[in-house]
C-alpha cells in the first residue's frame, strides 16, 4: 500500500481546509491553546505535501508533542485516509516547495522559542 501521507496531495482545496481544521483541533486537545497551532498545522501540511513518511513526521513532531507524537501521527494518517476516502484520486496537488518548508520550519522554531521564554 502507498504511504498514507501520499494521499495528502490528492485532496481538493476544500478537503485541505477540512483536514487543517481537524489537525488544529486535535493539536489543541494535545498541547492546549498556547503556541501557534496554525503555524504547526501548516508545517505538518507542508511535510504531508512533500509525502514525508509517517515516521519522519512523527520524529519532527516529537519536539512539540513529546510522548504524544506517535499517537498524533497515527491519528493524522487515519484522518487523512478518512478525508481522502471522499476524494477523487484525479486531483494531483502542486509540487512541494522546499524553500517554503524551510521558512515554515524557522517560523515554527521561532514560535517555539517564544513559547519557551513566555
């Protein structure tokens, strides 16, 4: 079976929106309202867009979610499969943008430092 994360690029803009909202809600239940959840959700989206394998996403998220990162990644893949189940496989997403990913990573790290010093 293909990596569940590959499903992300098949989603429509509406489904991306739906998925992003679900991710932010889930993050809020895990780490609360503090920190830029939307930035973190965006970073997750970018990793999915470039079809990172789940274990790589999980290790990236460990810094934020600590021992919750595995459960969150499992949830992420299930959620993706659920939303993609309604998707037509015809719609391919745009190519991933490595520069955008680097910028986001920096934004996420800044947000994390801000949270640490607050």
